[in-house]
């Protein structure tokens, strides 16, 4: 079970086009909750600008979320003008593979970006995709995520020692 990401950043906006191109990435699969939006569903102008700039430089972006709240994901996707899938059941492979088949890119050219090790990173690694862990936007979590954070924080300490941090 590979729970270690290939990259680690404090927030998505720190991930540059140079970093992505250096790693031969053409597509980003993005998590929503606590990766793009906070607990109160706020999407910052900084995140909108970051997504727009990456798209303007040829990067394809796609949202893959575990949430059953379609309206929440759809709102973020519409604001960023990118496609989405909800009810992904990460870390299962199904959602990742559906996106890969739609965009027709090999897994090594796809980066999965998220704030959770046991969903985003594990799922992306299982599909042989390039994985990037970001810190949660806000320490406040939904109950079904909060119980995993202490375990993830212990793993993060090791990640910070073994993974390139930017």
C-alpha cells in the first residue's frame, strides 16, 4: 500500500506550471473539500486565478470528489470552468480510471492533488498516477475526515522527511 505522494505543497496555488511540466504532467485531477474550498465552501480568487493560469498554459483540470453533494462540486467546477465527477469513492480506482479514459492520457501524465492520504494519494498511487499532497485549507473537517487526521499527521511527518516539499 503506497501512501506516500511524489510531491508535497502547503496549498494548491503553490504548484507551478514549471513543476508540473518538469514532471511531464498534462492533466490534474483535483479534490474539492479542503483542497479547493474550505469547510464553508469558500473558493478564493487566488485558487480561481491559479486554475485559470494553468488552463491558459495548456494544463487540463478535472475535479474528482467523494462528496454526494453534487451542487457543491458543480458550483466549484462551474466557477473554475472544468469538468467534474462526484461520488468517486476514492481510493477505489473507478473514478480515476473513468477520467483517464475520457482524457486519453497515460497515468504517468496525470497528477492527483488532494489533502487526504487515504483517499486522494492512495487512490492516485493505486492507478500509477503522480500524486501531490497539499495541507488542508482549514483545520475544521467533516466528521468522516476528522478521525483520520491524527493518523495522517503522523504519516505527514515522515513524508516531510522523505518527499520534496515546495
